[in-house]
């Protein structure tokens, strides 16, 4: 029985995955991981090049007898989502991920694991250094800053890669082949104001904490109906504002644009013991309501209120801003907007209220809208914009848009991969369109004509500290990729 991930099979993949867990690689800080991959490529004697965005391409010649095959690109992204439980002190710019085996899965202690997309990177590294495989010419394409805006993929240009077939190794369910994905766009909102001192006669400060939600990937998991911490806490705050005249000091909910927010915290001030007691009762009631409403979806909701020792030195958000902000957030759409009409059980359009940071003279709200339809993506962004423009926000802007990947069910690569899968497994793979954003659409827009399929081993709860990688699926993924490279 394996004691550490270094004991797992295939060992050539897991050794590289372990090495990646030791290298800090949060989005936006690619220097260490880029240097590591560049050194790796040169250490095994392969042509290794970088572009202006610190993307890396490592070229491996064909094995003898396969020189006339088309060049195949193996594409993965180097960065990972830096999410940790709030009770854990962890610095993603310095600390190593603590990966461990839990039954059939590999997890991390209190943080994201980085299997998204570290397992794709590790597998490509194993392919590039292997001397016993049969394949045509290969290019390992490692892109940067996928999680924060696909910035590496945006920079990829013809000539940096030469292949005409691209296998994206960033999908997260064994047995599924992806031939399309949604595009995305950010919406950012801000309110500016002068904070007000507390002027209540018997001011009592209360901190409200909402924790224990599952969160997850705002594309892959959006259809699961998980609770959004920002939406829930403002639902409670609206009630407290209207019925107990609560005044808002600050709110912090969510940390990443592409993760469903798992936690939210608010500090409020009320006037007198009676209102304080009412708020404590209100929070307790909402705890029961939320647990009941999300029964079967969320299993660890924690909602509590605690009276703070003092309200001295606290600054309030102006009452009118508080009112507009609260009503706008409660009114705003969140979650699945519509499903595909012709692709069963597949989300076409969604929006995630990812981040709310309120206090200290500024409130910022950030959304990520996704859709496989450019017009529907723009429509949901416009809906969010209109709500906050009507609420008098000082700034409402959309940006960082990236295109979706239009599916091609007639792909020649797809036909080969379906045949290989059926031969290995004895049944057909599922062919799907993913609601999450993949870099394929962006790379295809820059390098037209690539025949592309995305696949990977099973990863659950990406973008959250519950992220886990199924051990058995990694071996299946490796075996399938090796055979696919030979057949293509």
C-alpha cells in the first residue's frame, strides 16, 4: 500500500506531480515554476523556448519510424488557484502544498491541491522524458496565468507552436472527451464614499461569519446548485437592515473570480441590547433556513454571530450606499442562467458573484460570466451592469473577455481517440462541451486550424481546499494518452 504520492503508479507521473507541489505557483507569480520547467526541458536535452508571456514550448523529436506523423501539441497551464481554509496560515508564494493520500484520492492539507492543472503538466513532463514510447513529433506547451484571465494563452502565436493537433490536458473527469467550452467575461463594480463614524446611542458591534460551504469551480460546479456565500450573507443583511436598522461596517466574501465563494464575513452595528438580541436570533434562524434549503447539496454550513467587545473606532458605510448596495446584490443574478437547448444537461450561460469587499471608503464586487454564446454572454454582463448602474455605482465595467471554443463533432482526432478509448475500456467515452473556460478557444483564435480535444483524469472540487485527484484515474489517463499518441 502506498504511503506517499511518490509510491503511486505511474511513478514517472507522480514524481513530477510531487515536484510541482513543492514549487509555489499561484496565478500571477510564474517565475519559479517557469524557471523549473525551462530547466527541466534543457536538462533532458530538448529544444526549449519561452515567449514574452513566459509560456514555454519544449519540442521532442519523433521516435524512429514515426517521423512522418503530424506534430502533436500537449497543452497544460502552469498556475494553480490559491485557496486555503481561513483557519490555516498558508503563504502560496512561499509554502509547499502538503499532499497526502486519503483512500482512493490525493488531497492537500487545508489548501487547493493544484491538480488543476498540475497533473496535466506532470503527465506532459513524463511523456517528454520517456525513452520507451512511440509517437510522432511532440510539443509540450506550458502556458501561464490561465486561472486569472487566460493571459498565457492570449499571447500564443503561430510559430511558437508548429503542431496542427492539440491535446489539452486540463479536463477533470475520466471517461469524457471535451470538444468545446464556454467563453468568459469579468464584470467589476465599485462604490466610492466617505465612511461615517458610529453615532448610535448604545452602539453594539456584531460579527457575522458564514463558513463551511463547498464552493468549487464556477464553471465545472455551477450546475450543482451550491450556495454562494455572498448571496446568502446579503440576504441576511437585507433582513437585518430593514427590521433591526443594522448599519454595515464591512463585508468580505470570496477571494477568486473563478471560484464559487465558500465564506463571507460581515461586521454590523446595532443600537441597543434589544436589537442585538434580535440580530442573534435572526442569524440563528437563517442558519436553520440555509441548512434546510441546501439539504443534500451543502453538508457543513456554519453561520454564527458574535458580539464584539467594542464598537469604538469603527467606520460605517453611509446608509444610502448600504441600501443601494444591499438591494443590488440581492437582486443580481447568480448561478445557471440557461442550459443548451440541443445538448442535454449542459449549461450554456451562467454568472458567479465571486467577490464582495466592502469597507474603508470603497466597495468592490466582481463577477465572472460564462457562456458558449457570445451574445448571451454579453447579455448577462449587460444585466449585471444595468442593476448596478441603476443603483448608482461609481464604476461598472466589463473586460477580460475571452472566446469560447466551438465544438467540432467531426474532428478527425476525436474519431481516433474514441476508437482508442473503446479498445482500451470496452465502452464509448462521453463527448461533451464544458461550461468552464479552457484555453483551447483562445489558442484556436490565435492559431486557427488546430484539431483539438481536451481530456484528463478525475478531479473533484477544483478551486477549493476540498480539491482531490482520483488515483486510479491517473493510471488510466496515462495509458490512454500513450496509446493515443501512438495511434495519432
